[in-house]
């Protein structure tokens, strides 16, 4: 027990030493999954061991940090941490994200070079054993966009708060020039620039269709109150259309899987008396959601919206028309 408490205090010290703005007591409690009073006692223990702990007034609260960071004595990585870092790099590489893989491999080299020789020798056998015992399962899907020149220009515009100009090979006028306010980058199966054109709401622009990006000298900032995470959470996946209330019922035999599945960040799930599960959330991207629901087969029933049911039926009929045996009759997909 004493060892566990000491480990938690050291972990808190690392958090306070790695944060530029510092942490509030509530943030410490949330990160360590403890109560506020426990977080106070741990902060006091850190202050005893690290008297350089600094208090930063941030009305209506206070923040705490260790501005000089921690000595390397307290920062030796574990074999599990290094194995997770390498596994993440291999996962990016397997998925085609070469620049992200290279960045993580570079970070691993920096961590290892900052680790004392004796600690490196002790880590090596366990690290190799863990790496050999764990593997990355490669999932089918599109390779993510990986043009560092394009990403570099977009990141420059985001950091400088400037307008961005590029030719876009998608949309109704392929090859047309666009001037947008960049709001962020979304990394998923395909990668996207989130940006607003003129007075329009932010939307997704496929990075693989962006050509000749250029940072303009005109200032440009996301709409007031814009949150990239909140924007991403509005959609089931990446595709965006009208935001609708979704209600799905999963049969009892699929209840356990449905309760474990994350359909949306704002979802709720209720177990019915018959053992079925009703999942509710509000999102856009009905076509992508319909594609996913197909994988649940007959165990899911769409209660709302009607458009989602129409989209799923249309996709099923289109697939049947394309793959039904020659000469058989398949109903044509209805217009949406």
C-alpha cells in the first residue's frame, strides 16, 4: 500500500513537472482518479519532496506546477511504457501513416538516449520480450494522407492564425481555388482539414484533394467558441449531413455487445425489461452509420430517424442489385 501511494505521489510530481500552465486540484483529482481531499494530501506530499512546487493564481482557482521539471532520476521509463510507444509507432506504420510513425520512433530514441546506461541495460530484456509478445492487427481501409509539405503549410496557417488558399480537387468545381479559415485537422481512416469558407459553417476538406496550399497574410481565426472535439463529436464518423436524433434497439442476444460499444460520445444506453438495449444519441452522418449498423445484422432495429432506415434499406437493395445471381429479380433502390 505504501508503495502504491509513493508511486501516485511520484506520478503527480511528473504531471506537475510536465505542465506549462499547471494543474488545479480538481484536475489532479480527475487525472489520478481520486477525491479532492486525497489530491490535496498528495499535493502536500509533493511539496515536501519538491520544494520548487510553484503556485500560480488563476482566479477563481489556483494552479500548481514544478517549473523546472523533474531530474532524470525520477523519469526513467518502464519497459511497458516503451513497448506501448513502439507499438503505437508500428501501428501508425502499418496503417500507412509514415510521418507519425517516424515521430514516435524519434521520441523513443530521445527517451532512450536520455536514460542512463545502467537503466537501459536493465530495460532491454523486458522490452524485447514485450515487443515480441505483442503484435498489431492491420485493418483494411484507405491509407491516410501523408504529404508532409501540405500538412506543414496547414499547420503553419493554424499556428499563425492566417487564411489558407489552395486548389481543391473535390466538390462541384474540381480544381477550383478556395480561401478558407482553418480550424483544425481530423485524423481518421481518411484525414481532413476542418475549415470555414467565407461566412459558412466549418466543414471537412479531404487532405488528399488539397493542392498547392499557401498561407495568406490575412488573419483568420475559428468562429468564437468553436471546439474541434465538439465538432468531431457531432458526427457518427467523418461524413457530415443534418444532425438528427438516433434511437436504436438491440435484441437481448446483442445487448452485452451494444453496452460495450461506443457509438457516440454523447450516447445513452438503457436496458429494457425484456433484456434488449436502447441506445440514443444525436449525430450526423447517417450513411456511415447505416454502413456500420449492417454489421449488427438482424440484432438491431432502427427506431429513429426514418431517414436512417431509408438509407440502410437503400444501401442493402443497391448491394443486392449488384451481387444477386444473374437472372434473379432484385428491387431497385429507392430514391433518397
